[in-house]
């Protein structure tokens, strides 16, 4: 999984550097406000600078980022409340609304950020219309619209770039396991090796519960990520995990015997059933399959996906 780790590390480092630069810029703003005796605004800028600095340190210490953790929700909630209610008491607060779209798209995945930005923008526009005269409305809304459009376009380009990068490294960006294309490549090689060495080659399919598929995207991806973390703990050093396009997970087990396959399945189910973090973990189904000389790559992948169809029938 070296390429998957490298991809994750690059994304993490970019986010940390962005946080540090943003914290530095806000520190300068805080100093300027303090010089002008605007202590309230200086305190707000310093608080957000400190929050970004702490967030960068958390990312470095944790070594990976989760999908929308509590820290990010608190930062956006604090900035949103400060701008929406602060505009009613002091007109200078309106300049902070231009930061919000960029922060939302920076801190959250694109699909989540789009909903949050739309809700915030609606509330902000209504408040600007009700609190400011027609001349100021036009300036504020035009500048905010430009900032909003820039944030959306930047986030969209970044999202597509991440998808393109994940395709290059052949990994799934959510679970950090290999994708179906990489399974086709690896399975073809292992089948050739098994034929030449008269060795055993097995697959184990992990089929998620149908109830998970109706969840919201963020919750669904969180469960898939948790499942793969549990699954990786049960694998041998040379076993490999893949996520199919149908969201069936497949473990490729070279040099495997029936006892090895059974041990993997038992360890995984014992681990999942002993965890109460998510509902439905005990409803996960496993499918065992072995390579035969008459099989080809498409046949074996189709059998793994057929298990998913059977579960939904």
C-alpha cells in the first residue's frame, strides 16, 4: 500500500501547510487590528489563527484526516455565528463573510461543503438585504459572490485532481485500499503464478449490509473506512484488500490454504461482532472463492459481485 500512503501523505502535508499560512495571515490581521485599538476583532482573528495552528498540529500528530471531525465543525460554526450575528452590531464584521466560503470548501469534502455553503449564503444574503442600504448591498453581495465563485471553482478543480490522482495510484481515496482496476492487474499476475507453481489462490469477498447503502454519504464512507481498518488487522503481510466498484471488498490471498481462509473469516467476524461502534457490523457477509485453471479474471470478480446481488435480492 505504499502508493496509497504516499497519496494520503501528500494531501495531508498540503492541508497542514495551508493551515499554517492561513494562521500566519490571520496573525498579521490580529496585530493590525490591535494597533488600531480594535481589540474585539483582534481577538477574533487571533482565536482563528490559534485554532488553525492547533488543527495543523493535530493533523501532524494523528497522521491522517477524518471526514469532517468535530474540530472542523466547531471552526465553521464559530465563524458563521460571528459573521451572521456580528453584522447586526458592527458593520466591519461584514468583511469576515468573504472568508467563509473558502474555509467551508477547505475544511470539508466537496459535496458536504456545497450544502453548508448554500445554507450559509442564503442566511447571509437575507441578513445583508435586511441590515444594509441598497448601495452597500450591491458591494457586499458582489464581493461575496466573487469569493463564493472562486471557492467553488477551486474546490471543484481540487476534487477532480484528487480523483485523477487516486486513479493514477489505483487506490480508493476513502478507504485507502486498492480499487477494482488494480485488482484486475494483480489477480491476473497471481493466477499466472498459481498456474506455474501449482499453488493455491483464494479470494474472500466482504459484502456490506444493504442498510448501509441508504445512509448519507458522509456516514456511509465513515463506516466503510472503519470496516477496512478492522479488515487490515486480520490480513497477512502479503494479503491485499480491494474495493470493487459495487462496494464489495475483496481480499486476495496468495499461498493460501482453506485453514488460512477460515482463520481470516473467523478473525474478521469476531472482531466486527465484538465492536459496537456501528449498527450492522454483525450483518456483514463473507464469500469465499478459490481459483481454478479454467477461471479468468472477469469470472472471479463477477462471482464476488454476485454475492452482493444475492444479498439485495
